[in-house]
C-alpha cells in the first residue's frame, strides 16, 4: 500500500506541476489566439496595421504630456495599470485607423503559420509592455515562468522588436 501512496503522491505532484506551468501561460495563449483570429479575419493588412500602430501608440503614450497627471488620478496600483493600458489603447486606435487605410489596399492574406508567429510575437510584445511600461506586475503576481521571459530589462528590447522582425520575415 505504501508504493501505491507514493505513486499517487508523485502523480498528484506532477499533475499539479503540469497544471501550474500550463496555467501560467493561459493568458499568453488566449492573447495569442485572439491575435491569430484577428489576423486570420482581418488579413495581412490588419495585422501589419495593428503591429505598427502599437509602436506608434507607445510613442504617443510616452510623449503624451498628461500621462503623469492621468496616472496620478489612480489611487491604487490596479487603477494606475488600467489607466496606463487605457491610454496606450487610445493612443494606438488613431494610428491603427490611418495605417489600416494605407495597408489594406493590395495586401492579400497570410497563411496560418506566419499569422501564428506574428500573433505570438505580438502577444509577447504586449506582455512586455504590460510588464515594463504599464506596471501590470504591481497588480498581478506573474508566475516564475512568465517572469523568466518578461522580467529582465535586457529582454524588453528583444520583445519590443520581435513583431518588427516577424514583419520583416513574413511580410514581403
């Protein structure tokens, strides 16, 4: 009976470890799938527009003269993170609209594989922005596997340019 308890204990431990590792990446996976669906539905021009508009939106967010004032309105870390993300989204909407008008003409669509990799790289870019620029880590304790990928400051640059590298590789 002792062996059965040990086997049961190991099985439970490994199952919980597997669930923990998988659960850590659920948000990343959901975001990747949402971006993949957007890319498949919207086509190549929409995905290019989304990626480029996020860079423009981040630049606008950084130089917006009232960012500090808006963030000061948030009393808690949660409200500040929501305000940061909201400002970034608002700063990205207008560039998306104009860039999409330019890129939607004459572009076909990509197959599932390039769209998947662009969605994955863009999801990483969004996670890195959330972690380093919008203080999402203050309201949510990221698990260790996510911290390993996004917490080091040296990685922020690589996640930041990853979607651009994807565009260079997959969009001819």
